[in-house]
């Protein structure tokens, strides 16, 4: 399916980087020349409390903002979103559009038979990825879980390019640090930290790439196609 | 004595060139940037030649307040400090403005309510302070998400009140707002409102003016009232204060000054029209159905109009940019063909619909709604479905959140 707009809802827990993930996705789409908007939604900031973010990517100017009530893609960053109802919605997939995709960060299946059937009725594809394990394996820290989730949605939908993601990550994590360089005495300390930062950037990007490959392979195998483009041209 | 030497073309200590405000806003090249609304507030302030910013953190404006702190550290703001509460901040803003400074502050939701006493005081004292209001819920149960009800409390303070739709509006209006506020015949505070989160925390493309250009500095000698004069209106605290109503003069001052504040709001009309290109924007107002909205509700309305177009329903749009001065004549004209006027709002009471009903003939045409409140989102699908229901068209049932 090719759509003028791809609406992505990221349901996570505070501290997992769901907000950053949506911002990075939108920044990358913007770099690719698409229209995009991202925004978060959360209560008083608290680790492990529900936190959501939304990324809208399209081929025409986007006005819509706020919670994504009717998403095409839902990403679940943490099993507790499902198992403990840490979501702004019960069930977590309510509002998902027909032909959509649900991406869940979990090493084992979490959905009941009823949930699976309801998603099937809506022709919604279901993809599990062990995103936290992947982050630990590739980046050496579970803090890069959001990178697995970025790679997953990008791999399935191809809504942003890897090159743009690389640029967006540099912009988000690299640029400001460089800009703050001051006196000569501080230069040395900054250089050291910058070296670390560069390493973190490289590892994050590697995590995104690995998840992208896994997700892309799954989408090809299961013939899941959900793209952003001009449906009129595609037809 | 008033300054006779122009600052235009000279440089400030950061090497920015004081530029004619009209030229800077309308002719200078623009640089597209992908920023959050809070970052945009910082970038506007970088170019605003602001003398004093006083901060108190309250979500969702905390980020903007912190970012302007960084700007102060970089040397772009004359002075910056944190008050002990919102009430203190707004009082301190008054002091700084009485002293002849260009003053900026930010607030939101309960903070706005806490500081409320100061706003009519600012207006009465004719202090052209600019206050960013990143709206959020104010009532219990508390919410940090956007709810525009606090704007309704600001409408009768004597402040100018504008409601931005996007971060682009915000960037432009912060800078243009100072120009309108500081006109000698206006010289009133401006509450520049937006829906928190949907503007402050959203990343969007914003076209910025060059960072090496800034507004001309504020000239306090253009104030229509003397700076901190204890003997003249509006202050005159010391001898025979007005509050005593002890003689004819003090009584008459009250009677005339209240009218003068609102006359100044009226006189701001032509400057507001000039700077933000009209008090309203309109699209396709020859249609039978028209959405009238302000803030994020305009954006959601635009998406709803797209959805309706796909189903063959033509719908016009009125974007209300300025609430004070109120665009009564403009709204009457823009809605004269409409059979149905929908007013979607992010608050439970529908204050905008009430204002519109009080403005136009045949007010039964106004459908007050849809409404969301307490920080809920307004999906465009809900607006479209309410319009279709009113037109007697079939609408798919929407199984969204909470259903």
C-alpha cells in the first residue's frame, strides 16, 4: 500500500527514548525532502511511566498534530505497554488503520489469540523484534533500544533513507557539542568527550542498520508493503 | 530627552546589526530550519534585542525558559533571572518595564492563573511586556497537555492577545509583537499564546531571519506615560492615591483611564493588521460550511477540510489570529455566506464560539464544537464527522481511543 501520509505512533516508557526516536525519524524525513512533524505526549516526566511520541511523514504539508489516534504504524518500545497496560489506550492497538503494521520490542510473543485475530481482521501485520537485546549486542547498552525501533520502522516502510538517518543522528547528538567549544583550556576536554560521542554515534547507527536489515528482510518475506508516496502516480 | 540618533545599521555587542524591523521581517532572506517550538522561541529572542527576561519554569514552557537562559549565557539578553513564583515573575517584569526595559517572559496554565493579578496592572500601567503563553490545562485533575481555557481569562485584562497556529507564526509574531506593543499610541502588553506541546514540543520547518540581524532597541521615551512617575497616572501611588477617590480628579482619572486602556487596544488594530497581515486569514469563505478557529484547532481544521474534500464536501476556513483586538467586522464579513459555522476548540466551555455568536447575525448558524479538553487531542476525523452529521451525511463510526 502506498499512502500520501504515514502516521507512526510510538508507545514506550519514560527513559526509553521514544520521544527522541520520533524526532530523529522526522528530522531524517525532512532531510529526505519529505514533509514531517514529530511531537511527544507524556505526563509529568517519570521513568517507566507511559510516554508516547508521534511521527507523521508525508508528501504534502502536514498540519495535524497531537496524539495519533488513527495510526498506520504502532511501535511498542516495552512489553509493559501491553502486559501492564502502560498505554494511553486499551488495547494498545486501538485506532490502528487497516493495512497497518504493529512492531513490538519483545523476544517472545505477547498477544492473546483474540488480539491476534482482531489485528488479522484489520489486515494489520505483526512484527516482533528483540530490540533491547539487539541494542545490548550491537551498541553495548540498552539505552540504544530506540535505535532498534527506528531501524525497524524504517526497514519495513522505507519512509526514511539510511543516509538521512545518519545525518539526523549526527544533528541530534553531535552538533551541539561541537558548537560549545570555547577557550583553549577547554578544547582538550571537549575533544576527549567528542571522541566518546563519535563512538556512541557509530554504535547507534550500527544498531539502526542491523534492525533495518532484520525488519526489511521480514517485510520482503511476508510481502508487507506500506510506503509513503503519491498513490496516483503509483497506480 | 528622546533619542535623536537612530541605531539602525549599527552593531550590538554580539555583532548583530540593528535592522529596520519591517525590512528584517519582510525583505531579509529566510533560512529554513527544523526546530521545536521552544527552540523557535529562543531563536526569535536571539533577534529581539531583549533587555530583560524573567523566568519561572512550568511545563510546557520550561524548555523555552531554559533555552533563553542559554541565550543569556551567550550574551544575547541584557539580564536574565528566575523569580520565586509566577506571581513574582510578573511583578518583576512590571518593575523592569517601568524602568524602561524591553521585557519578555513565558508562562503556562496554572502559572498564568497564579500571576493573573498582574496582567490588568500591566495593561493599566501601559507596559509593553511580551508574555508567551504555552497553554495547558488549569483545572483539577491536572494536565500538562494543551487546553486553551486560560486564554479566556486573558481576554478582559486589557492585554493584546494573539493565538499562534504554528511555530512559524510564533517566530514572526514574537518579533512583530514588540513592534505593535511598543507603538506610543498602543503601548500595551501582549499575551502571545499557543497550544503547548502541539507547538512547543513539535518539530516543524520554520523559516528564520538571519541571525546577524536584530530588532532596533526599545526606546522608553516613546512611552505615552512617564517612567515611574509617582505623581501622574497610571502610577501616582504616593500622594492622594487614586484608590482613595478622595477628590474629583482621582475619581475622574479612574473613569477615563479604564476607557483609555481599551481605546489603546482599539488603536492597536491598524498596527496589528499591518504587521501580521490582517486579524484573520480566510480560505474559500464562499462555501456553505465554514470552520472558524484559532491556534492548533486551525491546523486540525485544515486536515478535516482535506478529509471532507475527498468526500465531496466543500468547507471554508477562518483562522482567527488576533483575539484582542477582536476581529468582529472581519468575522462578520467572512461568515456572511455560511449556513453552518463550526468552531472546534481545545477547551470545554467554547469561549471562542461564544465570542463569535456575540459578533455575527443569525448566531444559530454557529455549531460550538467539537470540543476536547484536559489535554486531549482533536483528531481531524472527529471534526469531519461532526460536520457531516450536521449536514445529514452518513459518517463511519470512529473507533478511536477510549472507545
